[in-house]
């Protein structure tokens, strides 16, 4: 599926690729190490084609509300995953820590652009600016505008410094 859907985009080449990942991983409790490993694979793949990964840290979304809105069978699966992965319902911090640890251990911090969630949404879904939709998970139009401005600033700073992805 990947080849069919995205290969043509990668073949054209791109300087930067924005990666927003981990929200569903944390919500479904797949495990912080699984998330960090997949992020590492994405980073290496992008670097291999000369693209700088722009990593968006997992924001503080309303994980409890997302959990409450799931069906009973899905809740059962989440509980099994929480037991297997030694997670709680609110495991966002654990996922952030796993990513930071992987980036440090693999010496990848200087090879990516990392955007902490606090730069665009310090208080997450309870942000007084009203940047999340009613579900507490997804951004609304205002939220996307704020996030986009933050991403643009980081990319401009990176590009003006003459940086490239080097592995």
C-alpha cells in the first residue's frame, strides 16, 4: 500500500516532511517503545531520501474523553494493551519520554526539527484560546492556523541556518 500511495510523492523529492504521529498510538496503547521504534524508522527513511523530518511532539489531547467515547469491546482491548504495555489511560508523557530517549540514544536530535507541543499549545485541549474541536483530540481551524505558523517558523529558522539532513 505504501508503494502505491506515496512512492510518487517521495520520488519528486521534498526538503521537509511534517510528522504528526503517536496520538493514535497513545490512545490505543500500542506501547511507547513501538511508537519510538516506528518514529526512528520514519526518520531514517526520510533522511535516506534527503528529507528533513519535522517531528511534532504528541500534544496534550483529551485522552480520557477519547477513551470514554470508545465501544465496550474497544475498551476491553485497551485494557489488555494497558496491561501488556504497563500503561495507564493517560500515557502521553511516557510516549514523549520514549521518543526523546530514542532520539538521544541514536544521536538524531540534530538531524530533525523537533517541535514541542508547548510551543503551540501549552495547555493542550484545555487551551483557553479554543484551538481544539469539541472532541478534545482534533484541532479546529484556529488550532491548525496556530500550529501551521509554528511549523513555518521552525522550517524558516532551519533553512536560514543552511541546515540539511545529514546521516
